[in-house]
C-alpha cells in the first residue's frame, strides 16, 4: 500500500530544498522501512545540492541517519521491526572484486540504489534517494544491507553521526593512515569529519595533534576533543608545524576540506616519508599540481580515502565501545539541532564554515 512521508526535496540542482510529501512503496525483497529519528547535514549533501557531485533530481538528500525499523520485506532475517539502526550509504554487496579483497567501501554496486527512483512526489514524478538513503525525511526504504543494528539505549541523535562523519574521520586515521602511538598528526578542516579525525588521532595515541581551521571559534572544541595545538591557515603553516615536530614536519596530515589548496597544504606540512590522507570530496574542476622533483625527493605518500576506508559492520561496534567507555564524544559534534525545514540554513552554515554538525531531530529517541 505504501507510506506517505514528509521530506525535504531537491527538485533542481542549485535550487532550494522544499518540504513536501513523498510516497514510498512498501519494502521489497531484501529491503526495510526505517523511521528516522535523526539525520546529520553533511557537506556531501551540500555538494549534491549544488551540483559539485552528480545527483539525479528530484531527490531526497540526506545520508547520515539513524532510526528504527518499521517494516521489513521478504527475505530479511537479520533485522526486525523495532530494531534501532544507523544507515550505511555505501552498503557492500559482499560479492564484487573489491568486497572480496577487503575493500567494501569501494563496492562496485554500492551506488546502485542512488541511480533508481525509490518513490514519487505528490504529482507522480519519480524521486531519487540521495546517496541511496534519502534520510532528509521522516521515513525511508533501504536495502537491509544498508542498516547496522544498534544496541538499545544509544541516543539516536548522536548515533546518526556514526553513519558518516565519525566513520569517515576516525576511519581516516585508524584504517587509511594507520596512525601509530607517538606519531604526529595534522588535521586540516574542523567540520564534523575533521573533529572526528581529531578524536581518532587521540584514540590512536598521536602526539602532537595539530588542528587547522580559519574559524577561531572552533579552537576550544578542537582542544577539548584532543588537539594539542590549533593553528589558522597561513603562508607559514609548514614552518609552524615543523616547529612543533622536531623540525621535520608531521608524520600524517588528514585533509578534510576537499580543495586543491588545502590538499597542497596537507602535502606541504608532512615530513619526508610521511603521509597525507585526503578525505574531503572536492570538485572535478579543482586541479592540483606537483613538480616532478618533489614527488621523489620528499618520498611522501598522498592517498585518497573513501568513507574512512571503513566497513561499518565491523567498525561501528568498535566506535560504540569507545563511545560507551567515554573515549569518543559524539554529543560534542552536534552544534545545532534543527527541524526538517532548517536544512537550507544548515547548508548556509556549512558554506560559511560555522559549527560542526547540524542534526535534524525528527522525534524523541526513547
């Protein structure tokens, strides 16, 4: 029979999101319906809305969500109505070459759900789920493999951040860079992902941990989450970092912005033989250049990182252990709680570089 839900809809790339009704079908085989309790507003959503990343429209954006299962389709055995779940926007098929070789975050089929309509607008127009999730809505329908079950008692406003920001930021440190105790780390960009990376560096035992962001009002939060030093971008950033790292430069730089200039900064503050890990999703027209000598001379590694090189099925439980033991602060990343009609204001804060995460709160997460 289907369900009518309330959603923030992007009708045209570059246009505003409008709150309207969307009709979703009942879950098909292997699918579940999820009633959202909370969804974070991620910079990737902004990139989809503005056309930096490709998104078929009309679409319901939002991918960093948590809620409860309200319906299940045929063949779903691992989930039941009432289960708390966090959503995975890169659900692995477990069968392709990448999945079978330990890289489920690069699954060949993970993007398939985003390419097909999953519901319809009031006038019958087909609507797509942003990144296959469609979490800027009171409910969504996703594959059961896009759900990670959560234990009861985890606040869903905080758990939502596990779906993207925290998996990506902590994963960049833990899985991609493989930071070891005592190594130095620079994190460039202090949005939700960057602040999660700061916590990941602290969990890894890094020292020092240098946070870099032009917004001085984020300094106190960065220090509270584990940064030993906070710097603003400048022409002499490399010199400042070398002064904090025995004159060498950082063992690791984690870039969480996605711009050529900040990727270049991450490369430049890293020591000879160090590693710069690029997390931020940038524009295909923003070109980065290197000269032929520096690549060999500095012997650095520059590597991309997708979704923190994470497998949510195994990484979310680890993060929950850190959370329950007080080593991972999720609440500190939530700088605004908003309603569904506040997404455009949240986008404006992202564009201005203000705050960490705005989170849509749909219902009490009791």
